[in-house]
């Protein structure tokens, strides 16, 4: 299952956004307010989503000012990847996608919360980078 969101015409320089999204100690700041038990360090960020589970985020891959791919481990052992892409061509753009190998019978329960999460991440990235 994939969910995605994007935001165009971002006013913050992509370099500044890239710096923020590759600093895992700041990752908790881009999470929506309904996330709990946030604990971030230089190497990982751990948090909980009510009625869904506990998560740990680590950077798997990155390309300067272009994208960051995160591995998202969880207590359900469901493979999840979060990819944040930055584009400077024509429009300043932030795009995020969550890909999760969710069993079919759970898809309807987790799709809406994951969609909300990815939309909030995209919105909050610009806000956090402005500070």
C-alpha cells in the first residue's frame, strides 16, 4: 500500500529543508501533534501512534538536496519506507510517500491514519525549516 502527499511553491530553500530532514534529532518536530512518546537522537527517532503501534525511523539512503529514504521499523514487523523528495525545478516542491507492506485485511484500518501522517509531514516540514 502506498500513500503520498506533496506541497508546491515552498518558500524555504531546499538546502535548509534537506538539513532538517536529515537531522534525525529534529525528526520529531515534523510529526503531527497526535504522535506520542517521541524520542529522537542523532541516529534514530522513536514514536507511537495510538491504536497503530510503536515506530523507529532510521535513514537508509539520501542524496544531497534531493531525497531522503527512511526505514521505519515497527512493533508489527511490517516493512515500511518513508521517502521525502525535494524538487527545485520550476516550482519548489516537497513530496512524501509512505510504502507499507500491510496485509490486505489491515489495509482499510491503516490507510487513513497513514495518509494523514504523510500529509502532516509534508505540511510541517516547511514550518519546521522556517524556524
